[in-house]
C-alpha cells in the first residue's frame, strides 16, 4: 500500500506527528511534510494512529 498526504487538505494541527513521529513529519508551522512511501500490510499501529488522528483526513492510504 502507498501512504501519502494531501497537503491541500492539511490544516496544520500536527496530530499525525504527535501520535506517530517516526512515521510523519511536519514543518515549523505544523503542516504535514509531503510523503510518498510504501507501507506494509498489516499496517504498523503508528501508521494507523497517525491516519486516525487527522481531523481533515488528509492522509491517504491507497
């Protein structure tokens, strides 16, 4: 599966980074840094936590 972030939807809450700093990164303003990487299934719990923490649902798993 592929993990990416729709940076147009990100509002800079930095919740993904707060719950999964080893997976997600944010800039100095709290906006998610674009990522485009493959992730294994079943998902690492940190990936699941970061996705669930995003209020804008800007983290895409396809």
